[in-house]
């Protein structure tokens, strides 16, 4: 079993930056890729970024590419998502999710574990 806890959300002005953290506990050795998702009221949850177990392979969806960086510190079992040049449309609950698998390089193993989410609000 894996538990994920997000932190780092809050209120920020447009143009600012945030770094979200996702800390994993439990059987973290069973995790492969980790992703950040976001969901706004009335909208579907969407993948924002993902990183492989190795940390060397990353994915960014179009609405954050060029503004976001996903990284990880395996020693701390923590994955980070930094978003720069924040826009009001970035406002959402951001969730961390982890896949269960053995691949060091996959970005597409199905997500099994989910955090509780952290609210990001970007003001105009």
C-alpha cells in the first residue's frame, strides 16, 4: 500500500510561481511513474505532468508545457511540480497519483494510488 500527501498549494497572484510537493509513504518501492493531475469544479480531472521512476523521463500536457517542471527526490520519496507564470486558469485542485509497477522508465503505467489534493488558486 502507498499513501500520498500533497502540499504547497495556496493563493498566488497571476505571474507568480508555486512548487507543489507529493510525499509518498508505505511500500514506495512498488511505485513506477508518478503524475500530477488537476481538476476544476465541473470539469474532468486531467493529467498535468508525469515522471518516470528513474526521474529521467517526463511528460507535460500542452497547457503547462514551457511553464512547468516535474522532478523527484527518490531519497525523500517526494515528487515536485513547479509551475511558473501562473494563470488564473491554473486554478484547480491538484492531485498526486502513483502507478504500481516495476518499470524505471515508463510514463504510462496505470495510476493506482491518489493523494487528497491541494488547492491552487491564482488571482487576476
